[in-house]
């Protein structure tokens, strides 16, 4: 049972260069400011850590820091930039991808890399303090309405909850098709942890080459090095070789897997990165909602990232490739979908 306590609407003009307090509710706090790049930022924190979110730019989680450790991937960007280009502001902890298409555009695709959602200009953003069966929380929510004449009309409404006394984040997304006809949709939650040297990957799937399949194609935005193709070929036969993140493994520029996850009796699939010190990073998702598990690993001098699992509705090969496999979901006119 959920009980709403308070709600604060957010407006871009209220953000300036000085960080200021919006909510002070004991160990739960929210502050806001504007980066020098003109991007609005919101920090939600509890006693264990905090997240920094971009309420009007894709509602990305730009960074996450809990239990004394930075969870977010290493990138070349020390702050987000005000752009809609995916690669010109890169390195967030969580990026919503889709909705009309996502993945790497193929030769016959016309959509941007990972679709229109990553840096979408949200028209509405708000902070909520509420309480449910898990306890009291602060949440960032909002809405992005996407309209293209003769083709698309939908609203995306994400909600990110930071609970009192917990380092587990709760993220959901509601999609409403406002068209008078059905719509296709594709979605991927791009979650980018910082990998740990000698970390171990543990997850609820069979570990054979039929259930853990390495991507053989090489996307146009990366340049492979000598031995890269041979490493991919080896992982195709022995996917378990990537379970221990040895520093010398050639995740440069990137390796992508598509994983068939199993779920527990409550419908959850589980993924963990075990650190050498015994701590864990964790993602739980429901295959009934997001039935494709993509894993992305990138370990280069400039980018160091572990997409432990990117829960998705399709693989990430671009619209036409996924369309040929019947992957885009169908959402009936005026219908809602909760992810």
C-alpha cells in the first residue's frame, strides 16, 4: 500500500549554479543545481549514499555513489553536456533507451544510436516523498511526450525511488500510446557499473553458448584492435571465460552478449558483480516485462564500464535487424505498458 506525503514540481528556471536544498526529511534529502554546461541536476540521497539525476535530460541517473564507492562507469566526461547526441554526453549510470527504436543503427536504419529517449527533453519533472511496504522514499518522476506527425505519439513516465536506509534503487517506466492506432516499441535500460579488476560475474542463466551468445557483428562507431575478432570467436565457444574480469582480457573497444535469463519463483532474474573485497553490485529485473538480457563490457583507457545486464525488449542491433526477428513489442492504441 502506497501513501503519498509530499510532491514538489521542478522547473528549469529554479536551477542555478549554487546547489540548494529542496527536501530535508531526516536522512532523505534532495538538492538541485545547474552544471556549468547548463544541464539541470538533482541529487537524491539517504544515509548510505546518493544519486545525481538529470530531471530534464532523459531523466538519466548521471552518477550513483553508495557505501563509500562510486558505482558509475569511468568515462571521458566529468559532467553531462546539453546535447541530444548520445556520444557527445556519455558515461551515465542509467540511460533510458528507445522508444521507437534502439540499439546500433544498421545500414538501412535511420534512427539515432539507442533511439530518442537517452537525452529526451522532459516536459515535466517532479520529486515525491512517499511511503510503501518497503518504507519511506524520495523519488524523481516526470513525463516526456514524443510526437512525430504521421508516425509516433506516446508519453514515457519513469519513476526512480531512493529508499530510506537502502542502497537498492527502484526504477520503473510507464509508456502510454496516445495514437489512435497501435505502436511498435523497443526499450533498453542501459545500466553502467564500474567494473572491478578480478571481479566475478554471477547471474541466473545457463552458462552455455546457447544461453550466453556473444555478438559477432562489429558496430560502425568502434574500431577493433588486433586480436579482437579472435577473442570474440573464443567467447562464442567458451562464454564462461568472461565471468572473471581479469585485467588483461580484451574488452576493447567492447564485447556484447545476449543472455537468456531464468527467473525465480517470484518472477525475478538476478545479476551480480562480486568484488574482491566481498561486496556486490546487483540488478534484478523481470523477464516477463523485459525478456532480453544484454550484457555490455567496455574496458579501454578512456572508458571502463560493465553493463552487468541491460534489461531490454529486444537485442541491440538496430530497428531493421530486430524487426526481421519480430522483436519490437506492440502496444495497442490508448494503452499503457509498465516496465
